[in-house]
C-alpha cells in the first residue's frame, strides 16, 4: 500500500463500529450499516482531522466491529466517546427492508488512536 502524502504513522489508529445486536439484522443489513458508519467517519476525518485520517489510512485502515445490546447502551458509548473528543457517527436506517424506518443501527467511532478508542470500547465483544 502506498503512503498517503508520505506520512508514516507512529501509533496504531483504528475505526470502530458498534452494532446493535438487539435488532437481529441479517448479515447483509449489518454489512451495509457498518459501511455507512465507516464511510461517514472516514470522510469526516479526512476533512476535519487530517492527522488522524492520514495515520489511519497509512496504517491499513483498521476497522473493528463490536456489538452492543440496546439503543441505550449505544447512546452511552456515543456520549463517552464524545467526552474523550472522539468523532462519532450514529447511523439511522431508512427502513426499506428489515427494520423500522428511523431505527438507529450502529455507531462509528474514529478513526483515532487505538489507545484512545480502547478507553471507550475496550470492554466490548466482537460481533
């Protein structure tokens, strides 16, 4: 992989997506929702936090998908991430297929340093 702008990261960076397990979405629906969160977070960082974006991009664009059990839990993680100054992107579904319109499906966090994100999501299990 080519380095973007010759920038070599000194710390690991990642982007994390928390998915609501209580919605019982199918694999394809989950993949689409995670994609929405990852793209939104990456585009935001590219415009507003070039250091984090370049470190994440040049480090291989690590993406980790974790599960939460409810909207309330997802909201708590969003608030905690924001309290640490991390970018978040809450994804709401249009409701054309499996779930009700307006359902919050997942939350993207980052990209940011692995150590900063792990302060918030380090206790969660992989999806």
